[in-house]
C-alpha cells in the first residue's frame, strides 16, 4: 500500500487530485470554525451533555455541531436523501426504469432529485434544531426572524458540503461525500486522545483497560477489513457459441457476492431509531409541552415528560442491557432488509439466462434464483450477526474495562476503514490504467 501511495505521488495527474482532496479537507476544517452568531455557548454545551442524538451527529460532522458552526448538520441530510432515493428506486417502477435504462441522463435526474430531497430534509432538521435551541435559551435572540436566519445558515452549510463532496468526486480521488464523513470522524479523535491524557494526568484512569481496549479495537479493524473485502464467488459457465463456421468455447467466470452488502447503513438506521425517542422527549421538555399523563392502557402509568425522560436515560441509556439488545436486533433486521434491496437476485438470474450463461449443476431461471437466494441468506446471516456484535462492542468494552474518555465506535470504524480501502482501490486502478501497455508488442 505504501508503495502505491509513493508511486501515486510521482504521477502528476494523481498528485493533483490528491492535492485537491487535501485542499477540500482544509476548506472543511475552516468551515467548522465559522460559528453561528448570537449563541450562548455555555447553554449549548449544557444541552449537548444530555443529548446523545446531538453527540452522534456531532461525531459525524467533525465537531462542527459542538461549536455550532454553519455546517453543524454536516452531510447527514444528503446521506438520508441518498438512502431514501435508493430505496425508492426499488419501490417505484418509474425510478427503477430511470436508474436502469435511463443511462447518464437517468443518473443525472436521480442526482437532481436527491439534491432537492436534501434541501427538504435539511430544512426540516434545521427548523427542528433551531426551534429547540431557541426554546432552550441557546439563542440570545429568540425571535422567529433569528430562527429563520439560523435555518438558512444551517441548510446553506449542508448544501456547501454537498457541493464540496461532488467536487471531490469529480476533481479528486474517491467518493467525495464519504471522504467528508471520513475527515469529520478523524478530526474528533485528537479530542478523545487529549481527554484520555487529561484523565491519566489526574490519576483517574485505568491504563490496563485502555491497553486491552486498543488491542481489541485493532483486532476489530482487521476483522472489518476481512469482512469488507470478503466475497462469495459463485462460478458461472458461459455456453458455447457458434459464429459462422467457427465454434468458440464457453468461458468461465464468477459472480462476486460481498459478505457485507449493507455496509454501515444498517448501523446508521438502527442508531437513529434508538436515539430519536430520547431526543423527542428532550424537545418536549425544552418546549414546555409536558403532558401530565399518557394513557398506556389499563395500567395507567404516569408519564410526566421529565420523569419519562429520566426513565429512558436510566433503563435505555447507551450502556444498558436493554439498549444493546434492541440495538443488536435492529442492526440484524436492517442488514437483511438492505441486503435484499442492494442485491436483486431476480435480475442476476435473468441476466445469466439472457446471456446464455449458467451456474454449473443448476438449471437456468427460477432454480438459479433460488440457489443464489440460499447463498445470499447464509452470507447475510454471518454479516448481520457480525455487524450486530460490532455495534454493541464499544459500549460493552467501555463499561467492562472502565474506559469512558476514549470512544472508538463501530460506525466510525466501518466508515473509516471502508473509505480508506475504496480510496486506495481507486488509486491502484488509476496506476494500473497509466502503466497498462496493452496487447501490442513493439
């Protein structure tokens, strides 16, 4: 890998692209420090201490949310819009035809729809955040004019990051949006390291626990690499062809099925669903809407918003057994769901049949589809259980080893390792294109 990086820096075109990516990273870091004016930073820090949902968004934004800069929402609305559009291409036949048969024009239209949906989701999220902050006393000016100003600022910051990601994809190396999330996560680690060193300086730290925690984290990174690059290759044989008077023998190939087809999407879905109830209760608290009782059936349990929030934090905190159990189940469910959407088994079987190819020992058509489904079910089961255990591993280790100042989440590990591998793959592909001499010998 180091040799490929060294060779890439010697190529002018690749060096220029790498330089553009670094320049984009610098612009991202600069935007983190462009703060929203008129903010009571102390009250905002107090609000963040009780908001796990905010801390999760801040982790993906490189700390921009903690500073309450204009890019505080990060690239999250664009990610959600992309996921929704990907799901809609499976549900709506019009979008499915546009994605499969529309060619470049179809992809451009879907990208435009994604941008418009990003604006809508960004406005909804920014409005909710701004109203919540205003009612909590974070803004010095609680008027609706300042709330509108904050919404425009937050949405503009997200659109800037979306534009920056597209520029990185066109003029740099790798997927621009993924690289923005990558640098946002990496920027948070110096803070956690400094917190760890500060705790050690005061003598309030378990060094043995930290050593074991980092060792397990290193093993986890290695396992993520194997899981990310792992494939189940289904052999495929192409039928013989007769062209004129010549007969061409069939070629052998394979269908690569990735072990982890869901990637990090299943974990993001699961943690968003788990954290939304807590965040909604905090919104009710700061908005002054505190219903005295909720009718929960014949039991008649009192549900004062403050008491209910306290119960959530007690029994459903990120370190509780109930939270980890629900987290594990949701990750497994979303992994199966998203894998069934990403891998269209019916299309694979139809394409094999149309091209005259077949899996040795399996009849074309429905038997081929059933065979691929069985294989996909087995590898998805392994991936789902792995992702579920990986999701609950950080909180379990922190609680068991007593390491609370350093955070190394499964979501961040999956994103960092996956983006790094994808970027290196693209660099190697560009190097191979440059060094490829073809079939003609001089």
